[in-house]
C-alpha cells in the first residue's frame, strides 16, 4: 500500500491521481487475492491520503462515492434475459457502476 500511496503523492498529489490508482486496484490490475483485501487497501489509501492532504469533508465524500462506483452495478435484467448456467436465477449486471452513470 505504501508504494501505491507514494506513487499518488509523486504525481502531483491530486484527487485525480488517487482515483486512477483506485480504478487500477478495483479493476484487478494490481494484485489482491480477495475483494476484502482490495477494500482494505483502497480504504487505507483514502484514509492516508485524507489525513496527509487534510481533505475537506466534501472531498472525502467524493472519494468514497467514487470507490462505491467501482463495484458491480448489481441490477437485475428483465425476465426475458435468461442465464445459460442458471435459468432459474435472475441475470445480474456485473459491470462497474461508474460505466452506467457515464453512459
């Protein structure tokens, strides 16, 4: 985690760079074995960044909302969509929420 934070700090220390690192982390481009581990690293990065940069409450809320948007949407498809593997279960969207909000 410290190397990720150092990268963010070395690239001008802006919120955009931290968001970029979070996207890489949650997108599976950085090695974490479980979702729980990803969350611990992501929240640790945000907390450390917030303390060191003395972020305002609004900026911190923006980062938490951004992190939430990196999770799968979870919306259920209509009944016409049938799962190949589990026809008795509804089909759930696995795309990141951030992509849905920007379409």
